[in-house]
C-alpha cells in the first residue's frame, strides 16, 4: 500500500513482475477535463486509486505505477447485486450507481494478490494475475442474483471522446471477446481482450451512450439485450448469473496488443484451468524469485518493509508487451514478431534512466538487454528514426525532455551488458541526437545551447542533452568509433554555455547570446527549467562533476553551496502551482520528490568533504521513505524513486549512468547479499550500523581498504564483499588524498 496516498501514485492491485496486466481497484472517475479545461483533481488518480477514498468503482486491468501523468484503466469489471445499475455514480452518493463503499479493514494487498469486501453488496472480491491474464474471484451473498458490470467507457485520465471505438462479441455462454481503441496520452492505442466466466451467462445486455449520425441497417435488431455483437464509442455491458449457495464466480480476462485471438491464446497458455489458488501461489512464487535477488538481514521490520516494497515497485515495469507467441503491435501500427527477445513497453525514461535501468544492469541484466532491444525496435519502426522518449502501447507520447534512451543503451554497452547489436544501438543514439526538429535540438546543435526565447525549459534541455551526448560518447569510445566520440564529447560540454558566473547558477540564455533578465533561481516557472528550479538544476552535470565544481568556484565553495541547498528554506510560493513538487518531497531547497536532484547528495564525493554526503543520504532515506500509504515523498515514477532507495540503502549510487563507476554513500543495511544472474554473490556489510552511526570510518572491498569513494561495476558483478565500518562521528580524512 506504500505510495497509494497523496502523490505516490502507486496502485495496490494484483500483478506479477513486469506483467502486462495490472488488475487493480479504481476508486473514482474524475474526468481529465471539465468544460474543456484541465481538471487538476484528476492528478490524484494517475494510478486509479487513492487511499483516502471510501468507494470503489471497479477493477480495471491496466495501470501505470507512480507516474505523473496517465492513461490506461482498461476493461473495468464490477460485481453487483440487487437492482442493475450501469452508471458508476458518485463518491458522495454511491447509491446512484454501481460503485460500492469499502473499508481498509477489509482490504488486503499482497504481491500478486488483492482482495476487498464490497460493503454495499456484501461481495468479497479477490484477484490475482499472470503476465497477460487477470483472474477474479467473487463470493456473492446467498440467494442474490449476480451481476457483472463490464464498463468499456471507464479509463484513467478519461474524457468524453477518449474512446474511439469499442467492439464486443459474445462468443458463447462463457466467452466474450473484443477490443477498444482510445485516444489519450497514447493517441492510437488498441487493446484486445478475451474474457471467460466460470459459470454460464444467464442473460446479458448493453447500454450505449453515444449517438452516431449513421447507423447502417442495424436498427432491424434489438441490440440492447442478448445481442451477441456490440459496437460503439461508449458502451457498458452487464452479464447476469444464477449461482448456487457458496458458489464463487470466477472471471479470467486476458489482454493482447495484437488480436482477440492472441488474447484467447494467452489465456489458454497462462491460465488453462479455474484454480484461483494455484494462480495466486504461482504469482507469489514469481515475486519471491525476484525479491530474493537481494537477501537483506535485518531485525528492523520497517527497514525490511521499505526495502522489499521498493524492490517490488522497481520490478513493476517496463511491462511485457507481446503475446505468448512473440507477436506485438509496433510503432508503425503493424504486427511484428519479437525474435530472440522479450518486447517491453512503458518507458518513463526521463525518470528511469537515472537509477532504475542501472539497477537492472545489476539485478535484471537479461531483462534490461531485452528492454534495449525493444527500444531499438521502436527506433526501426519510427518514421522519425528516433529512440523512445516516453513510449507506451505502440505509441510515442513525447512526454518530458532529453533523449535518455541513449543513456540506457550506453550504460548497458559500457558495463558489458549488451547482448544486442551494439553498432545498431550506437546508430540509433546518434540519429536520435541529430534530429534537428526535436524540441530545440537544432538550436542546441548550432548554438551550443537551447535559447529560451525560441524553446521553453531551455536550460533543462541544454543540460540533459549535454549529459546524453556524453553517454553517447562513452558508447562510441567503447566501440572504437572515434569520430562519433569526438563529436559528442564536445557536445557534452555545452552545459558551460548556460552557466552564469556572475550569479553562480545555470541561467536561461536568449538567441542573441545574452542571459534572460528578471531571473529568480528559486522559481520553478518561467525560468528555463522543467519540474525544478535553478538551485537544483544547476547541479545537473552528472558526467563532469569535477569540472562543474571547478567552474562553480572550487571544492570548498561548492561544498558550502551544497550545505546551503539542504539547509535553506524554500517558500511555498515557489512550488504551490507545481503538481510534481510538494512540501513532503523537500528538505530545505533540496527536492527529492522529483528526479533532477537524485544524484546531488553524492556530489560531496568530488569535494574535500565526502563525509557530508553520508548523513544527507541517511537523512533522505529516513525522512522520505516511510511505511504508511503516504510513505513516498513524490511520484514513484515507474520505480525511479524506489531504485534510489535500493541503491542508497546498499551504499552506492550511479551518479552518471554510462560510467562504470558508482559513488559510495552511507549504507542503511547491516548485511545484504545480491544474488547475480551470472551466479556470483556480492555482499554488503555495514559494521556497527545504527540510526546514530551514519558516517563511514573506512571501506574495504574484498579485504582491501578503498582510498577513493567509488566502486566499479566489474567489482560488483565479479562478486565479493564490500564492507563499511560505521561510526557516529565523521572521518574527515577518509578518501582525502
């Protein structure tokens, strides 16, 4: 349940690691727009569920975890009794529709299983899942007619015209198939389904809420009841059942990106029987296999809860996007066959390149290589010849900035986890980075920066492009492509072009070469930054920290500058109109609830005060990750927030993905063993670990004392032991040469 309240935007429902199906309750139907204008209340429902709500609308099969924008919520099912209602009703008046009140006291959320009592109907709802199939089990009260409401209008971030078309076939008295196409964050998204019931349908019908100017000659039929072929933009259906006393109604819902036939085959392959408990236990075993990749020894229940919940969230996505036979819908809207790899979708790359994909290079290297291949398949199908920016369900939605696929591919290449065509990957990175019409990139290529008067969020874009260019250069260097290396290592220094030495901050520059006037380094609006202010973004040169520190006045001055970041006060007015930043995510002016600052606490390692990073990291771990439903300090962002927690708890962090080195911090664990896919085990031990002993006295790798605050990827993957000796007082000479 961690992250299901406030801005965590996680969902509590049933899924398996990286599963295509996320079968979870939705607690309201807030529209994306009211009177044609964005409705800010919808932001709470990015995952469909808010912990503070007391009604459930139903259970839909697709959800994003922790995102700051949304889509999905496909194929909502709601069991009811009594008078049939096909309107969801309102939270303030549940009786006006099919929704039901519920209580957290009668709700259970586990890995691979979710259950809740629907109080208005006295129905116990249970659900579990495989990769492509959601399985429901409903215990109805005695002597009540059972209804299943099937809402094909429901969706997350919904609006009146989001449903483009819906098609349903009642194949027989237990099987229903079809698809729906939506125009939302993904503007051309089609999902196919096959739904099977454990009990024959008694009767069924539909309500249609759209009026088409032309209906052909279908008017000769009564399509409202027991008519087996339904089509329209806005459809809700119902299915009635006669049940014996104590009999449970079970429902299997399989989805496919390709066809209803593919969905049915997925169902036959993954859930060929009606044994709910078997599917539940297989889901649980699936999660245990993944979570046991790190074995944590701790007597602190909260630490175990936070750590393994973070691993759970980190392994929710990207999600598998292909049928069991390897077919998937491509970016070109044609059906493709994944040859030799698993195709994935939902790449929230502005977030996940920072720590989630680097975490996968350690704990999920095979999956990460397949994700890289999925990105290159996207590139091959792209009419722009570009890698994904933020993509899902065979669509590019262009959300956020940068071309961080390059970081993911480069990181895999330089770390030797590149079981794919590396030359093709480099070609894809280079062509993406040369796409002049993409988001100010032409200006960046010609002028060395993005001018604010030509393209907004210009400083953020300049800084992130520069980092991505450095990552491309590292891949080119590894592959012996000298010309490409020289081109992009030069571009990687463009961060210098937006640094204002007079103010000591990164600052928007105009096309005439002058800095923008009326500059406020604390403001998040109109200052050339996206989801951050200059104080935080000025520290975003992860690929060249030493040069950045020298540029900003040297080690001593920079260390004091970082101190100020964590201790100064950021007035509410500077983020009161920003959805992604709230007081819960802030320490001083350090914004942990959003991604651009996630590497910042580790920058002390490039100064003469590396010890200052240690108490800051432990403070962030302690303050910003807690065990309640509101335990996350911001959107989990498809696992990035959780990946930061995992790395930092283990005592090291990938400041610059594309580098083979990790910066050391202050581990929060006492003893953790990483069981690697190559058969090796890497163990982290923290002697004298406690809430008070947050400083590191010395560090040993396989018995050899380290003289620098870094550890290599090779050292981790080779197995061995990283041992921290913890103390209550800082060792101010540690790592000082």
